C-alpha cells in the first residue's frame, strides 16, 4: 500500500521548511486554521505541514513509500493518533469513524498520485513533487 512518511530529504529548499518528525514515520493531516489563508509560508505552518503519527512532529516534506501494510493497520494507527491527541474525546463514535474514513481516503488518494520514492510537499490543498538538488 502506498503511504506518506516523514522525510528530511530536500529540507531547506524553502525558507519555511521544518522537520520535527521522525524519519520514515507515517504522517497525517494537521488541523488547519484561517491564519494562513493568504500566505502558506506564514509562521503558523498548518497549510504546509503534515504531522507524524508517532511523534506528533511536523514536517514540510513527505516521501511516498509502498509498504507491506493493510488499510486496517493504517486506520488503526490513525485512530490511535486521534485517541492519544484527545480529539476522539470530542467526537461521537460515528463522527470519528467518518473522519477516519475521510482521512484514509485522502491519504491514499494523495499517495496514489506519486511514484514510490517521490519526495513531496504540501502547499495548501495541493501536493507537489520536490526536485532533489
């Protein structure tokens, strides 16, 4: 299954790059605020980062990997992140299940767009390949 993982590869190509995740950990979406609606590279960072499922560290660069992982395993890891972070406590079971399905669908659709090994970045709602320099 193609997934997105944190990578430090290509870090520094943008002045707004950051990497506080663990190399190779699975990532998911960061809740976005309205602070950056007009400037993705603003100090908040929510429109250009993903968060590590294990460390909750942020990264602006992700790598697409094709791992021997089932959809159920990824969903369990996402569910665990919602529970540990406290977000699940504010959701009904049905709402959590719907959010997990939405996250799963989005993450797998993004990963499918790119070849394994591609380093990508998030720019608002768009994901683009970063060229290796």
